[in-house]
């Protein structure tokens, strides 16, 4: 049967090659997309029994979820839980490595000693942190990631050597395995060394993970967390001035993989659905080709039936032929996916979680074989069923702003007031650099690293008690809004007099002003504070809304505090300067900024120097990934459409070659033949284009929430694609039609089509 089937396929090589390539493109797109979906959504995280790893997140009684942990929560859960084998904290940040050579900024994970044991990760060299090293003022130890070990030490012996980190010597105690992956990139692991004596119930700023005990469910773990909340508030004090009753958290423990994947799951499933539609288009195109091929073989099949072939034998012959085509297209498609996957990953590397490994795995191969068989049966079954029914009749703005991060650890400047003055001096020196127009700094820049949020007390009226509200918190210097291009909606901006603390003032975002006081102008003069122990701060200005954390969510309500001394406990020693200049990206500009920093603090490196345009593009990665993948699948779908239209149209018109010769011999005019050949083609394609455009408009509106700044309807695109499809159909029909009308009728009569 195989030889007979191959012989039949070779009789019409053009149709066979078109079917193979059409199906291969659809299979290749589906296999490549599934390899991403499989790695990100279906495969477990690369840790032992990763299904028992959870993120210690919480929600408020008002419904806000995804809130992180704190050192007080860590100690409470570690000491009193009944659901976790182990509990750990981690935070991501940066540090300076000095000593020999140029100062180097590195990415750091600060973890408790039980972090690696919770993940069940064992260092490839040396050991992990001990409990003593995680104690306050414990021995300074550091663990290297494999990549940093290779880069810094060249793979030579490192355990037992010393690194100077933020001005302090640390002993290297271990090197992580090369296979270690974590959602946040890091060069070094440092002990967090949480201090129990100064741990407060809030604010929440650390990331917590835990490993569930065998048999414990998420529901049980959350119930256990809720049980420990009274223990937490009874054991640890609230932030000074805040009543214990204002801290109302509930358990919202989530699988660690859920928090790692985040909103990317929705995007990938939508894209997988898009690729499924692409695969369906390919299958429909090949089905059409198979229908045309079966219709052309109607006489041959009728002869087989007359000679005694059963209905089942005829149907199985058609199904075997299509299955062979399906498997052949699948093999080519898998090769296309393997060749194209590196390019796809190069585009999407920064958008995918660092802890996943995307490859053409055995699971992806099995998936490809399965859909190849399903597709083969589909586009073979339809023509077979169609033929069986007929058997009885036969026989049966951002590019001008540079971002640079500077850290002033305690070892460099111990006093916060001195650190504030040093930061002001840094801002002045940066402002004096050649070509700099505006400079300002803040604790976080929009769309950079996640920033803290806190319940703030908002004064409503003299007769009502202040109500705590959750807001995004930023500490900012004068000039920060201007250097970032954040517009001032009402009131005034910050100045250096505000920073001295003689008069406490804040700026609020426009969305917060409208939510709390009805309008931006009405917010001016109102008062807020972080805790009841703090003096009231007057709202002197309203800033335009900014997406602080994500582009796919509404802009967060934000409060911009000054660098007041009493708020020093809430502010990190690491700040980010925003420098606006027409020289951003030009040679020598970063050197000028480095010299300005070194003129104030020679020991400080420039950390994470990047343009705000790059920060914006990184924040757009989810949307970019969506658009890139949709663009790839859309292009493939268009290509499949063109191939399918061309193949079916040209074959159908060619089948009427003999008929047209007879009409010409009987006196038909060329214009009449052209209308007969192309009129039906134009009508069918026009109907398909109209239905396709309506479907595209509907699907585009469904996907609009997943995209940022993308219009749902683009008339120009619809017009170009429609014109391209119609032109392809006309060309496909015109080539055989031209052969008929330009040749002698006798030649047409002699041909079999």
C-alpha cells in the first residue's frame, strides 16, 4: 500500500509539495509555540518535588492579593507553622564588588540560610549558608553562581577566597551548580541576616517561599497562615504609631510556579489558541487540496469499486494517503520548529522566566506526532467522507533619559542625614556634566524594580477618623519628575527646602487625588501620613499618573515623599538618578557621568546604567512577546492562506482546461472564458475576505486588554491583506486561464488537464 500511495502522490508533484509545505508551516508554528508553552506552563520548576514549593503571599481584607512577606512573618511562620517543612526569605538587589581592578556592580540575592535547602539545591562546590551566618552580625559569607564563578575566577578554586562587597570582606563558601535557575538573575547570594528585635508586623517587603509538608494542600496551608496571624500581631509590634487593628492580612499562599509565570500564562494560552487557528487554517487548506485531488480521481476510484474494492478499502486508501502526507509534513514542520526556535528564544529571552528551559523535548516531539496524525486524519477524512456519500451515484520620550543606580551603604556613609547631603551633592555634580539638562533621583524609577507599598493615613475631615489606604511609595528629590518627563497636574513640584524637614510635604498622583478628593486641584492642601506617630504631610502638588509596576494594569496610586529624617527607616540606601540629556547614547557621556560620581565618592561604581527607553522596552516585554509571536503566526497564517488559495485555485482552473478547449472549439470568446474561469474564484475569495475581516475585528477586540497602546482595528492592514489574497487568487486562476485562451483549442482538447 505504501508504494501505491507514493506512486499516486508522485502523479501530481505540485499538489503534493504544496500540501506538504502548507501542513509543515502549520505544524512548525504549533510545535515551536508548544515548546514555549510546555516549558513555561506545563513542565515543573527545576527543583526536586517542585509541586510542594509555594510563595508566601497574602491578601488584605479588602481583596488586594499578591502582597509579599516580612521578617516578622518569616520568624512567626518558621516558629509556629504546622504546614511547612521549611520557610525562607529572599530579596533581589545590587552590590558593589571592589578590590583589584575596576569597581563592579553585581546582582545579588539576599537569602535566609534555609533558602537553598527549601529549594533542595546543593552547591556544586563548598556548602550553603549556616544558621550562624544568617544571624545578625554573623560571619560574612557569600555563595557564587556558576556564571559569576567562571567570569570572575575563570573556573579556578574560589571556595575559601575573599571578595570585598560594599566595602566589607566576605568569605566565599560555595559555588552553585551550573543548572541552578531562579526567577531573578543573580551573581552572588548573601545572607539576609534578619534582626528579630527590630522586626515589625509591617511593612511587607521581602519575598517568602516555603516547602509544604507531604500531603498538605494550599487550603490547609492558608488556614494555617490565618491561624498564625494573631500570633504574629501578638509577638511583633506594629510600625511605631500604627495600631495593631489596622493590620488585617489573610493567607494567599500560591504555588511558586504560579507566581513565577504570572500574567504570562494568559498571553501564552492566547497565543497557543492563535497557533491552533493557524494549524486549523493549514489543515483546511490541505483538506481543500485533498478534495480537489479526490474529485480528480473520481473515475479511478469508481473503477476500483467496479473491480470489487469495498467501501472500507477505498476509504482506508484515502486515509492512508492523507496520514502519510500528515507525517511527512510533521517531520518537515519539526525541522522548521527546531531551526526557528533559537531565533524565537533570542527575541523572547528577557520575556520568559529565567527558571525554564525551552527546547524541542520528547514531549514536544510526541505532541508534533500527535497533531500530525490528527491533521492527516482530518484532511483525509473529509474528502473520504465526501466521497463515501457519493458512492451510490458512482457505485457506492524616553530615549533622552539615562538611568543610573547609586548605592551608599552604611559602610560608606553611616549617618542618613550625611547620606542625603551626599546624594544632593551627587545630583549637583551630575547636573553640571556637559550636556545634562535635568537631573533628579528617587528610590525607584517607574517600571524598574518593584517598589514598596504601604497603608497611608489620609485626613478626611475633623469629624471622621483617618482611614488607612494602600498606595505605592516613592522617595524623590527635586527635579525627579522633570527629568522623568512626569507632568505636574496641579500645585507645585518639590524643592530642596522641602527635604530639610522643617515643613513636611508630599506629591500625590492624579488617580489618587481623584479617588480621595474628587479632583487634582481639590487635593492641594490636604494631609496624609505614613503612621499615626508621624506628623501630617501636606499635599503641595499632583503629578501625572505613571505606570509604576506594570503596563498591563491601571496606573497605581502613588505618593512621592521627601527624604525626611524620620522616614529614613523606610528608605533604601540605593537610589536611581534620572539624567535627561540630548547626549544620551553618545560616546563619552557615561564617562562624564562616572567622573561626576567619582568626584563625590571615588569608591562608587555606576550601577545598572541604562536608558529609560530600555527600561520601557523591558516593561513592554510581555506586550512585545505577544506582538512578536502574533506577528510570526500571523505571517505564517497569511503565507498559508496564499499557498492554499494559489494551490486550490490553480488546480481547479487547470481541471477545466479540456472543458474550455471544447467551448473555444464551439466558438466561445476569450472574454467569456475568462469570466467563467475567474468569476467564481473572485466571488468565493471576496466572501472569504469579508468573513475574515469581520472575524479579525472581533478577535482583535478580545485581545486588546493583553496589549498596551495597540489599536484593535487597523483599516490599512486589512486592506493590504485583502488585496494580497485577492491578487493571489487572480494570479493563480489567470495562469491556467491564459494557457487556454492563448493556445489552440485542439491542444486543450488533447490534454487531460
